């Protein structure tokens, strides 16, 4: 009969000394181990945009910023859209936000089922109308036409003296900016 002991986060057969592998306990928090999975829609959406948008990173950043604002509106208003429980299709959001900003997107059909598409488009249009301003199309166009070589301060660079974020979406947006900078520097 095998007797298993746990030592330094690893499972070991006490009879033979054979290492059986890591001791994973998904329901228990352990500061020394990484979670098995992190559910973060914005990180997954950023990854989708990088794959689907052939333009510069500035365009991806703009679409992700719009996505986080839509997500905030969803959180505040989701009771209105019952019985729907979950946020909208990320492919649909990427495609529609790119269309609004005039960016290229390789997603042809985000949702194949016409009924689902109509239902999600109604919700998207309602949510988008709450965050859309007249200046946004101009901002999208000017972001995409901006030169890559500039002596100006980086668009997403926050000074040490900047105010602290007031909302979860502002905090998430700053974290996404830092993650993008880290990813672009490590590539």
C-alpha cells in the first residue's frame, strides 16, 4: 500500500521516495503557488484583439479601453437584460468596437446563430449608447493616425503625481496598460 507524504508542496511516496508531483489543493489558498486559472475577461479580450487586429498596439489599447467601459456598464445594468446572465461575446465586441473606430479586424462572423446575434446586438447597442460620445470617433481616428515616432510623453504613461484611480475600471485600465508594456518589452 502506498503511503503519501507532502513535503515542500510536493507529494512523495513514503515507501519508495518517488516524487509523485505537486500537491495541488484548488480550494485552499497557498501563498507559494499560482492559481490554476485566473478568470479575467479583459486579459482574454486583449489577447483576442492582438490576434484579430492587424493594426498597431495603440488601436488594440483603444478597443480594450472601450471594452472595459462597456463591462462597467454591464455590471451596473445587467438586471435590465435578464434572463441573460453573462456578458456579451468577445468576438462580437471586438468586431463592433473595431467597426466603430474604423480599425481593421479579421473577425468575419462573431456569432453564427442569427437569433443570438440579434439579441446580443440589441444589448451591445444599448450599452454602447451609454458610453458613446461625439468625440470618440475622432479619438479613434487620431489614435490610429498618430506617428510611432514621437518626442511627446507616451500616451499611457502615468506620472508618479497622478491621482489615484477612482473606479475599478480605471484601476483595471492601468493594470492592462502595465501588462501591455511588460508584454511588449519582453517580446
